[in-house]
C-alpha cells in the first residue's frame, strides 16, 4: 500500500499488530495486554492444562477478581459457595501459571476496566483484550480493545495472538459542548437511541469532534465502554494531551527516555485528515438533556423531560411489539412522562460509571440531602484506589450521612452475580450499562442514567432531572 | 472441536429481535468452572416462572420443540455480554445451528469456535424459514454446500470461509495459530509497543 495513504486510528493500530496476513483476509494479531477475571477464565485455564500449554506472555497478562466478589466483606465466602469456588479457582490458576493477580484485599484490586487505566497498563496504540464485552472501555486511550469469549481467552493465554478479520470503521462526529448537568453517559445513551443496539455491528467506532475533545479521560471511558451496547466490539478516541496527562506517572506507565519515545509514537496515532471511514454519524450535543432508559435494551432511552413512547405511534410492527413488551416488563405506561416515575433502588457503580469523577458527581447531589424513605441506594466504587481516593475526600461520609450504602469495589449490582441484586418487580435507576430483562436480578427493572440522574432519583424516590437539584 | 455434520431437524422459533446473552443464560448461572451442564438454564427466565414451573407458552416448553436442533431467532441475536456460556448452553440443550437475520459480533465468533453454526438469512428467505418452522417442516442444514433445505425451498447462506473450513474439518484455530510460533517470536522482538508491561511472578509446577 502507498505509504502516504491517510489512515484512521483503527488502521494504524491494526497495521502495527499484524503478525502474519493469513488465508482469506484473516490476520494474526498480537495482543499487548490481556486482562483476566474469574468468570470467563476457568475453562480457558482448563484448556491449557489439557493441552499441556503454558501462558506465553505472563508480562502482558494481569488478573483481577471483580464479577462475583462480595461488596460487604473481604471474605469471599460472603458471595456464596459457587462464587467462592470460582474465586479460589482464579487464585489457583494464577498461581499455577504465574499470572499477577489482584485478589481480595489487594490495594490495586477492582473492576478490570477501571484498574487497567488507573494503573497505566492501558496505553495508546495497544491492542487489549479481555473476556468481557466492556473491554471497549480502554478504547478511550486510543487502544484497540475488545471483548472475547473464553475459547479466545485460551488462545491468547497460549499464543498472545488472535485471528481477526478487519472490521468496518464508523466515525461518530460529536459537535457542540455538553451543558452543565449533562454528562458523557447522557451522550452515549443518546447516540445508542439514535443508531440502535445493532447500529455498530461489524464496526469499530471512532468518536471524534469538539464535544469529545472537551471531555476528561474518565468521561471518555464511559462513552467507549458502551460502544458494545450499540453493537460495536470496540470504540476508539484518538489520544491527545488529555490522554497523555492521564497516563503519565501511573504505576505501569513508561518513564524517562521510554516515556519520551512512547509519547513520540502516541502522537502519530490520531486518524489522519481525510482518512476514509465506512460510515459517519453526526450528533450535536449542545441541546442534549440528561437521558434515561425506559425499556429493556440501552437504545430504549429518552431525554428525561420527555414522555415514554406510545407504541401506537410506532409505524414499524416489529419495533412496536418490542416496545409493548418492554413497557409491560418495566411496568411503565405508554405516553406518560418519565419524570416522577417511582423507583425502589439506586445503583451507582460498574465499569461504566464507578471512577472517582462519578463518585464526585454523585456526591454533589447527595451532599446535604437524604435518600428518600423506602429507597435503597448502593454506591460501589470501581476499585480499591477509587475507594481510597473517595474516602480521602470524605465522599464516603457524604454517601453514608445521606443514607446510602458505601460498599467495597466490584461489578456488584450491574449484573447481580455476587448477591447484590434487585428483588422481582423492583425498579432501579442504575449507572451501569445494561437494562436487559433480569440483568440486575430476576424480575428486576433497570433504568439507565448518569451518576447525577441516579443520585437525584435516590434522594427524591422518583425519576428526577438532576439539574433541578443542582440548580443549573 | 467436533466436525460439523449435516443435520436434519425441526426448528424452534424465538423470533424476537435483539435477544441478549443475559436472556440466553442469566448471569447467576455463570458461577461455574465447567463448560458442561448449562443447557438446563438456557433461556431460564423466559422458560421458567418465578416459582420454577415451566412457562407453558414459551417456545422451548412446547411439545413440538422436543429434539429440535435448529433455533430460529430475530435480528442481532446474542447481543450484549461476551459470555461464551450462551453458546455452551445452546449446544448443551441440543442446538447445532441458529438462523437469524443478523448476529452480534462476539456471539457469532464464540459460536463458530464451538461448532454452533450461525446462519444469516434475511428478507423473504427469513420469512419463509419462519413459515416453514411453523408448519413443522424438516430443515436440513448442509454446511458442505452452504445451504439449508426444506421440502419446499433451498436457502443458500454465506459464511466466513476460514471458519467454515475449521467447522467442516473439526479444526481448532489454536493449532493453526501455534504453527506461527516463529512469526510470533519475531514480532515480539520488534514490537513497537515495547517488550514487557507487567513484571511477572514465577509460575508454579513446571509451566
């Protein structure tokens, strides 16, 4: 190919990771960083053992315990017998194969997609995989990061490589600037409601434009995190000074002359002017309101001051039937305002929104207020580091004085594997990423929103525009 | 991986769009360290009521679903979580193939790597599949010839040729990847992203 052909960020990362061009357009790609957790790895380690293989690159593999870990106690028995067995299995596998593991009690333990960035493991230009669909989070650094299944976890452990076919490249151009009280969570919910839960299938998304440039790294991570909810395995943002400042000085970030060389390399990564994309979608965020979901997939989300859709007004029969089913499951009335709908539980946490900025945003609402009677509010930091930082700022006091529960780090009620879950029929406002039926517990009803929106619902007991409480 | 052999079967239809992997296998059944035994939890919360009794109207609980090895689903099947348990549960239940207008990317890859055939059929052909399934036709899924046939129709489908070859031969991708060991070592020597990221800990037991 001609050297001067303009390339996208995706093209550049792809090109620099090709080990061999295989048969029929399938390439062997090298993985720079492989993150491992307890739920999707046990069968992969069993596979290695069966084949008599070792882990090829232990210096590129890191494990943590997050999905089934208890949030009330460091004792793994607290999450139940099967969860405890899975955690012990991870410990044994990591010991046997020589993989660094941050297990219960370790100062760096946390949700896999929170700790990668905060430890400086996640770096621009890398290829990162993990047996978890929200691996797309790391794309905020300009790293090609995506979720894989357990069979591929085994392949990567054994070979540090994956066979991949190149995806399409979808550019999402975000114009304007978010208004106060409107967050990157609202932006990504608005985008998914626009392009649908399969709008990104077969593609890698690159988020670009002034609205993205103006965001912090943590806000960018929230956007890339939910790329998979639009069907895209990976979401990318070209790295810039905001990225480099975030990475600098972190535990595993390069230092000295190595840092300078890395920086030179990272500065060449952004998509070239005129680089071709297969598709482009534009989103003007200036007029955006806080978004909240009303249905049973993340595309069923609306501005918080609007009305729940009336299926009778939906022309497409399949979509109409889907909304009918969703409203029945959610026990929400067609055409009603979404605001003031009663809620039972608030969950602030998950790889989408459990970083320190999310904790600070939630605290802005909770400070000087109390959780509404009858509402249960859980605040679950994304990692031990986030927990310590929040506590050093006194945020835990703000939460507990308001009547919210301040828990230990983990995935917790995002997917309800560890004993933290909704009871049947309960409705939550959650800062997590999926409002699928039963996601937070069988029969549970999830409404997705930002940390501000979730905290506002906690103190009023109803869906509330957080800007009314922030007076913005 | 087992070779994919031609299968003749009735089909079960769950034709909703965007069926996510949380529905296929709820997260609370992922606390396992094995691949086997997940079939009983397949579509658990649609298949069983809160009291554990089967939901009579759900497709998998109807008498005609007994022994069916082909599932017909809606668009974007398998979206959401990357859990390969979804594929294991479908296969453990007895499914060999899924027909849908489209599949989520991670699910499709997981399916191919386990020998569950994701067959993309769109438009009129898809509608025809729904009709044939409703009339209890026998579907023959023939990967060698890239066709699904029913007494009334021949429905061609396309599939990644590399994956197809692996399925037909029962080949494991890992064996293919490991044959490139020299190329991988050469890449590691010159990797622009640096040589190492995490100081490793020693492995126990001879690995």
